[in-house]
C-alpha cells in the first residue's frame, strides 16, 4: 500500500483499534490459475493471528493451500472531498478534488481449519467480541446443541499469521489547518454516516497535530 509519511499510522495500538472498529476485511488469496480471489469476512485479530470463517459452500477456502500467502484489507470510513471546501480555493484556486479514507492491510500466511473444536472456539470468541456491548448478550451455548452442531458443520475456519502490518489514514494532513477545518465542515454538511465518520477522524488528527 502506498503510504506517504504524513498518512502513516505507526502506532500498533492505533492500527489494531482501526481493525477492531471495522470488524471485517477482504481476505485475498490466489487460486490455482493465478487469479486473485477475495471474500469479505468478519475477523478477530489477537496476537499475531487473525481468525475468521468461510461458509462451507464458498469455494474460496478450497483453493487455499497450507501457509499460502494472503492479504487482508480492512477499509474504514471514506468520503469524497470537494475542493470548494478549502480556504485555499478563495486564495489562489489551485485546488482539486480528493478522496479521504482509512485502511489497514495485513499480509502473511494463511491456513484453513476444519477441526470442529477449533471452529467452535473461534466462533465463540468472535461472538463474545460483538455481543459484549449489548445489554443482554447472546452466547453460543444459548442455541440448542443439535442446531449449533449443524450450523458449525456449515462453516470452515481460517487463520492468517500476520507478518506485515500497514496502516494508512488519508485525512488531508498535507493541507493547512484552515483547509482541513473547511473539509470537516463540508463533510458534516453532507450528514451521512461515512462523511461524519471521516470528519470525526479528521478532527482527532487535527487535535493530535495541535501544539500542546
């Protein structure tokens, strides 16, 4: 991933927080014919491994050999940036549109897990992660045992051992403070979830860059 220095997310904790906030990623591998194949999967990143699961009916997992190279692409909020939002437009007019976004790419080796207990443990951890904020969390054991066993037979686990981590937050850091503030105001005026999320990230970046 191309990452100019001012867009780099270098803190490991910040990168993990970005992945946790999104909660899913496109797992990309190469099939026997040399073509890239991808599937969007809910993911859980713990230590140096990312775990997830495929639907058994999805042919993607069958083409993954042991320790195959893989790329997981996690995409955060993104939005179009109009040059009309820059203060510089009124000053000299030398402005053009751009696209702001945040993304993490995890590269490494992937293997498939078709062991029932491994898959059950992975699903349990993933469920606990997403149910924990709820007032009445649902647990895997809440489902009837026979039903749960049937559902587990319908999925296959996958584990990515992470060897390279790249984090990027393209939030107009190369622009002046007034330009960045103008973009925040413009994004908020759109009143969409994505634009507001990008505006929030930009405000956090502005605060981090402000003199203390």
